[in-house]
C-alpha cells in the first residue's frame, strides 16, 4: 500500500543543512552546479541558512572529461571537486568546501560533528557504494538521507533512502536505501563494470549525452519538494533516454519487500 513519507519536523534545524556530494564526475558535477538554486529556494522558503555543501573526490580532470563534464582544457590535471567548488563559490558567493580525497567507510569516524544531514552519492562502482552504505549504517551515524544516483549507457536511476542508523530507527515507513532494495549494487565481489574510457569517441558511445544532467535535475527537484512541503509520495525514479520513459519509485512498503526479495533471488 502506498503511503506518504514525512520529513522529521526537526530536520530543518536553525542552521544550514549539511550536504556531502561524493563523486565529481558527470552526475556529481551536475548536482553541484545546480545545488545553488536549491540553496536559494530554501532561503526564500524561510530557511535562512540554506545549504552547507561539501564535495569529495580524489580524481583529477582528464582531457576526456572535457567532453561530457563541465571542465575545460585549463582544468586538466587539477582536482575535480576543487575546480567545481571554487567555481561555484566565486560565482554565487558561497563558502562551500572541497575535499580532494576518496570517500571510505571510516571518513567520519573522527569528525562526528561534520557528519552530513544528506549524502548524495554519485559514484559508479559497487565498492564505492559499499563504502557509503557501511559509513551511513554505523550505529553512531547521524545522516538522515542518502540520495544515490547511478546510470549506464542510456538509462539511470535515483533513490532517496534513510540509512538504518542512530538517526533513523527501524520503522515500517522508513525509506529503504538503494542498497536495501538492490543489494547487488554494493556487492563488490560481483566485479565492476568497464572502467571509463580514455577515448572521447568511445566515451560517448558508452553513454548517451544528458543522462547525468537529467538524473541530477530530477533528483534535485525531488529534494526541493521534500524541503518545501516536508513530504513525498515517491522517493526515486528510473529513466530511459531511448524510450523517454520515467518510472517513479513510490513510497510503498509492500513494493519494497517484493523488490528486495526479487533482488536476493536473482543474486542467489
């Protein structure tokens, strides 16, 4: 039975909402470049502090990245997160932060005060998603939401979940995370997909243009609905660029159970 997710009344504190973006590639860069619009909207809606954003990625800009990602030749060799956050801060006057390091399961063990309220995962490996899942489901973790975005050549998905941790208790209506609905997505033993191509032509053959931007904008539109109205009837969607179809993921505990059982059966 479909229900409605309601945000905790204490979520929008009298401080900025801490957001951590993990991954500064095609999807992560689209998320980062459009988050200032959500920040501005939140201030208009009454949250004077808006967003406090941090972006984390150890990767550097390559020539191929300049084809599908918002980087130029002058950025080659520089850290992706640093380039993007500096650009945003200069244009918007924000004081957001870049961490030029790889995210790992223990990234917040020594800095619990800096744990994000929302983690936006824009990673493309099972190993990376597993690290995020392990970090957010730690008993002492205080992260409220994990928004995961992923894609392949012509389709993708975004899923908003509430990791089972010290902030989110075990309740029937808790939003299930992408790793709970699709356990194979964090199964590092299943191997990884092909590595990114060093050829611009091959990179475009492997992935249609605008997939990243489409997923990012729709995911942010969903967050905007949650932050403005405090409720959601869906918590993600699946998009196919070749058919033009978008299928929403409803807030439905019965569907969650069926999806999890199906995923486990397929993995067995």
